[in-house]
C-alpha cells in the first residue's frame, strides 16, 4: 500500500491534489513494468515551500522522508538542485527517489 492509497492521505491533502498523486503513482507502476526503458522518477516530499537554495538535501527511495513525527519538506529551489544533480550524475536509473531538506530522520545527505 502506498501513502496515496490511505485515508490519512485523503484527509490531509487538498482534494484537487489527490488525482495528480494517484496519476503519478500509476505512472510509476507503468514505468516499473517496462524494464527496457531508462527512467528515473522523482517523488517530491510531502511539503514544498518557498525558501533559499542551500544546495543541501537528503535522499530517500520508496519511503516518505520524515522530520521527526512530521513529513519532511524542502524548498522548491533545493528540489530543483536535487533534480539537476540527478540529471548530471545519474544515481537512480530505473528507480524512484525522493528528496527532503536535511532533518531529523535518516536519508543520504548530498
């Protein structure tokens, strides 16, 4: 089960966001079914906000990155840095990854 499939997700996410999240999940499933493709899928963290670019972030894969008991976030600028870093130095070909600002939980720091 994925977060998008839970009642908690639907309770905390605006209704207009749910269809996009479900479509992204379905796209990921379709990509995983095509082993002949070179693909990378970024799942942004639960919270994105305006903020300064620090160039520092942590990476995850299939689990929601957390800051303690709260879903982690990242500035839009640092999310862009993480995506460009992946383009320049592919580390997740054929995989999904997520990214969040440095925080209280685990994740690979970049």
